[in-house]
C-alpha cells in the first residue's frame, strides 16, 4: 500500500516537473481580465508610448536641421560660379550687406546659443528617459497589485514606481549604452579592414555573423524583459536583475520566444483588423471616385471623421495593448519566479 | 476658502498669467531690439537677450525652482495659490522636478485629460499632482488680483507690441530693413534672370540637336515606308462608306505628339493638324476647337461628351494593351470608330486607326481623322 502511495507521489512529482510553466491561453485570459478591470494600467501603458516617442524633445533637431548645417560646411557645386559672380561685374550687394551685418556679431554669442540649445535637449532627453522608466515601473507595480485583486490608484503606483526608478533606469538604459558602444567598436573593426579588401570578400563573414546577431538581439530583448520584472517584483539591483534575467532567458528561451512571437502576431492581427475598415473606406472611396463622385465623397468624408475619432481611440488602444503585453509577461514571470535562479 | 484645494478656473487663470508673463518678456526683448539704430546692433542685442532671457534655462525652467523655493510660480503667487505635499509641507526638489516635467507630460495624455480630470476629483488633483503626491491650495483669496494682473500684463503686451511696430516702421532700423529687403528682391530678380538665360541657352541647344536627329530619322523612315504609306492613304480615300471627299487629315502617334514619318508623308497631300497623344480627352477638345477655326464645324451636339467617352474607351491603348492589340489584329490591324454620328448636323467625324510596325516604335499608332461633310 505504502509502495503504491510512494509510486503515485513520485509520479505526481514527475508530472509536475514536466508540466509547462505557462499556457499562453491561460496567460491571455488572466491578462485580459486584469487589463479590462483596471483602467489605470491603460494610462501607464499610454505613458510608456508617449515617453518612448519623446517627439517633443527630439523634433527640434531633425534631419532638415542637419542638412542646413551640412550645406553651411559643404563646398557648393556651383561655388566657383557664385564666387566669380561676386568678384565679377555682378557683385552681390545683398549678400555683402548681410555678411557685414553678421560679421559684427561676436562669435561667442553663437557658442552660448548653441550651449543653451544643448542644455535644453539634454534636459528634455533626461526627462523623457525618466518618464518612460517611471511609467514602466508603475505599470508593472500595477499589474502585481491587480493580480492580487488590489485597488489601483495613480498615487500609490507612482509612489511605488519612485522606489524602483533607479534600478529600472539601469536595466533599461545601461545595457543599451554598452551594446551601442560594442556595436560601434565591432563596426569600426569591420569597416577598417573592409577598406583593404573587396566588398565581396566580406559577404561570407557577414552571412556568418547575421544569425549570431539575430540570436544576440533576441537574447538581449528577452533578458531585459525578465530583468525589469525582477527589479520591480523581487526588488533586486539592476546588475543582479540583468544576470538573473539572462539566466531565465537562456533556460526558458524557446518558451519565451514563442510567447513573444504569439504576442507580436496577435497584436499585429488586431491592428490589421482595426485598420481594415479605415483603409477599406479610403481606398474604396478612391476607387468609387472613378465611377460615382457623390458616393466617393460620402465615403471619404465618413472615413476622415472616423479617422479623427480613431486618433483618440488609437492612443487608448495603444495603452491597452502596452499594458496587456506587460501583463502577459508579468504573469508568465510569476509562474517561474524563483525557479531558475540557480 | 483658505487652505482649500484650488479649483480648475483658478489654476487655469494662474497658468494663463504665467504664459502671458513669458510672452511679455518676449515682446520687451523685441521692443528694446527695435530701438537700436542699425540692423547689426539690433540683431546683436536680440541674440544677447535671447541668450540671457528667452532661452536661458534659468528663465525657461524658472517654474521648477520657483515652485521649489516659493511653492508657486508668479501666476500662482498672484492668484494666492501654493503647491504643497499632501500634508501641506514643502515638496522635495526631485518631486518638484518630476511634477513640472514628466508630470506635466503625463497630464497631457489624451489631449490634456489629466488637467481636466481635476474638475471631478474630490481633492482637486491633476494626474501630475497624484503622481508626486502634491496638491495646490489656496493660501489667500486673491483671484481678483490675479485677474487684474492678467489684464495689466496683457495691456503692457499690447502697448509694447504697438510701440515696437511704430518704431520698426518709422525708425532708422525700419529704413535699413526696407533697403535690405529691396536689395534681396533685386538679388532674386537678377538670379532668376541669370538662370532663365542659362536655361534658354541649354534648352535651345538641346532642342536644335534633338530636332536634327529626329529629322534625319523621320526622313530615313519615310523613304523606307513611302510605298506603304501611299497604299495606306489611298485606302483611306476609298473608304466605301464615306463616299465623299475628305477635308483633312490629322496624324500623330500614340506615344508622343511629335510628328511621325506617316504624318510627314500626309503633309505632302493633305492639310494636316498635328497633335494626337496619350492625353486624349484634352486633345479631343483641342481638335474640336481646331476644326472650328478651320471652318469644318463638326457639330457634336449633345453627344460631345458621349463621343469623348466613347473615344476614351476605344482608343485608350498602347503597345502593351493586349486586348486592343488582339482587337486590331483580328480586324486587319484597323479599327474604325465613329465619333460623331446621330445628331451631328454638318459632318460625320470618323477616325481610322491603324497599327503599323515602325523602326522607331514597336508599333506606330497612326490615327487619321476623316472629316466628312454631310
């Protein structure tokens, strides 16, 4: 009798050990329940999107500005003709006057102005990085509270997020800085010898490197995904979290990859389903224009009105999707918490 | 009222006052700038003021340290408000920085819903207040002073703006700007004249060269196909259905409106109107006008639009259009489309389209319009 019981127990243990850590179906159902019932999470989801884009801070230094700078320093292809027109009979009095006006302005004015712009940009970038990390931390704290059926408030989540902020910022930005530095070094290491060889001799090397790079990027993303949860849920330091995150990414590689792929595909399909009516109306309107002008105008007007409404809805949808994704990963982490630390 | 949370209207008033104060600073910078006698000095001063005032981080981010040290921006002070933590104490610098930068962005989500949400909030907190645990309280009932301050700031802004305009128009600086603008216009004019002259030289040269090459080609082609064209044209003239003498022929190619060797041949015998190209609708209208000038007067009547549509549907082809090609091949490479019949009063307007192989094009589309007087 005892033997049978022992065998049963042993059997149960084996079944338990071989049981997958999560089922995507279950994760999705629980995540949706949490996200649906806690609208505060949507706000932080939206904030992640807004912080990530940080358009307000970067738009003032775009390509067109760089083009302008480049033009200033570039020799114009018509330089010689312009020069001759200045030196020749048609001396340009306008540019002369303008030149004399600007030459009277002290050079250090431009330097100071540039410095002020730089300070503004740096402060903007810092604020934007803090915004994104704070929103991430608050969202993850919110998911944890909500999964324990707790009530969510901006006040409470923000306060908890402040506690995690430094470590979250470390996990979010330090690896990126390191990766960028390493990439630059690798690029330089490849670029310098490439100038001595023909281009074709490098193709096999690149083909060998490509799969490794893809694998590296996947590992990197998965490590960060787990590390940020370790920071928020287990209150570990940034460095400890990255190391543990890497361990989990290694041990749960295929399951994590599958979860990430399913997330991406599901969200992609959702976006397509939502966008189809708008594109349908738009292109239908254009197509109908050749046949019936009144119908086309009507359809396009309806499309534009719906699109305006959709712009507002789209940011809410973005928030919902962001919080849903974060919830799915957090619930998955809850299932493996402490399991793969050794 | 004292130490109560400030309501939405009061906070909006304070925000407007802060904004107007900054605008007034900008207007004052302009006012001092336009007083300078020369443009060079004016620009130097404006840059200096921009560095010292307008773009100075100490001014731009004044709301952060003013809130930290005094608990309020000038707008809030003048309307009797103060930013405190939830216990009425002073906020730490970190929290103030977060509130005034990240917090404001957070409240701007969904078109500023975070600000408006305070209307319904029992604590009258915006999202950025909730995020850092701050609240804005009324320390003194100064809202009338806030309104008066706003009016004063707006009046000053108006006064200095109008003064600046006046100075800019009448002062020496205005005259210098005007002269510079005139120089600029002269410069632009000269530049465009120079460019036009260059363009003309280039274009004329290119046209002459192209023409001579084209001419040679067309002559060679004409020699090659002369006998073919002869038969072609004689066939057109004995189209049995028409039965009457034609009045004119219009030739062209579907590829371009350059003259073809076929039209060159036709020129010898008929009065030729050029210009059949892919832009069919416009061209047909153009032809209609051409006919009228020549006194042919094809009266398309109410069918003009239908005729154009019919024409578009039937002759909208090119060498890659297999449907039309097969249609042509079946019918001995010929299609005859009546454009104006029915209620056309004075003449029939029929066109004969033919495909012929050409050295220049894979298929040369020859269109011959035959005007037939009734």
